[in-house]
């Protein structure tokens, strides 16, 4: 990128405010001079020109002076109108690089094209945010010997581009990660579907796994997905999977987590008790904040009986940030509640 001087919205506006005032003062000073010497004291001024210059020079000078003032007024008015239009132009109306340059306004940053390029790249990776995340969790089976649930999950993201004129194309492709705690009956679970799709008609953009069962032969599954979103647009991605989740490990009481990798405006979680042995399940929900490294309870203990209506948690006013997560503590059906508020 070529190093150059970038006039931003802020510097242009400041230039107008600082310079245009002096132009107005100069103009009215000239008008005052003309009025004093060629209107109020016209006879004295003309007598001065007659004594010291050729006949008619005073009238010629007066007419020329007035003409210059009128031209100055005309050109000044045009410049003033253009300047006011520029000064009232909204920051978002300027091109993307100029808007970034307006932020990098310190003396140390001014004119550093490499810094501008770095901020440009990093900012573009933050433009995509979760407008909505929907999670469906079904507790399908509990294995008493393993103290583990088979949990089926459907995870859907609606990702919007925060910018109208720049494409969201993250520097590092987002990674979908599915992890199972243990192996049961020869596998760790399965992936049912993984795809990106358009929110205009819900048509598939890229299918990684669709309408087929991908058996997990190892504890973790990782897949990078492409998320390129045009300005002022949005797309979705979803993954459906089933894994085994241990209620507790020798080290600690364990939780089933739903985490986000970008800013999230709202999240909705639906939980269903589909446990095949018709047992009641109790659970609690915590919110983990990555920045504070703290986990706090949300609400009270929740009881789900077999066959009851699904429990829907709508966190419409809960804003999540990268690496924040919801933690679900499920108890073993035969045990007392293991995570209390």
C-alpha cells in the first residue's frame, strides 16, 4: 500500500471550521473599507485621487474595487456552499479506508500505511456477528454405568455483516468443533448435518455433511467452513450432531456448554427430555464470561419430566462476546441435583 496523506472527515471539517471563518472576516473587512471610502466619504476619497492621479482614476478604481468584491462574494458563496455540504457529510458516507483513517488520528499513527493495512485486516475479521443463535438440545438416553447422556444438538447461527460496503471474509476460517466425552458402543457419536445456507430462501451455499450420518471414530471433530458475506447481507450455518456427555468426571462436576466465537445479539435454547427410561431430569444454567473468567447462575433449578413440553430459554437481552458460553449442568436421573444455585 502506497504511503500517502489521507484527508479524513474529521480533518476536512476542522479545516473548514478553522479556515472559513477567516475568509468571512476578510470579506466583510473589504466591504467595510469600500463603504467607508467610496460611500460615506466618497467626496474626500475622489478628491484624493484627483490630486494624486490622473482624472477618472478614482471612478475606475471604485468600480474595479466593487467588481472584485462582487466576484469575491460569488466565488466565496460557491466555496461556502460546497464546504458546508462537505462538513455536513456523515462519516459513514465516506469510503471504508477513510473511515478507518479517521480513527487512527494520533501523531504516531498518521501516515503509517502499514498500520492502516493491519487495522483494516483485523477489523474486517470482526464485521461478522451473530444476529441470532438457536440451539435445540435433546437428552435422548442416559447410561448409568458411564454416568453419561447421549445428547442430540441442533445448532443454528444467523450471521450478519455489520458493514454495508465491505465484504466480511475472516482472515482465519471459522472452525466448527464437536467433542464427545466417551466412547459408547464403538463410537463417540455422529454428525448428521453441517452446512452454510442463504437466509434468502434458505438455499444451501456449501454442504459439508448433509442427509448422511458421519460416525465419530475419535473424541473430537473439526471442520473449517467458509463464511464470506457481502455488505449489508447475512447467511446462516448449522450443525446437527449427537455426542456422549459425562455428568461428572473424577476431576469435577462437568457441564454441557454452548459457546460463541463472535459477538452475539440474542440466543435461544430449547431443551427436551427424551430419555428413553421415562425419568425426570433436573438441570441449572450458568453464564460464563470469558473476559472475567467467571461463571454465574441464570435462574433456578429446572425440572423436565418425560413427555412434558420442551423448555425454551430466550436470552433476547443477553449479549454474548467471543468465547462466552452457556453452561448446562444436568444431574443423573438417580442422583440428587449435583449443581445448585
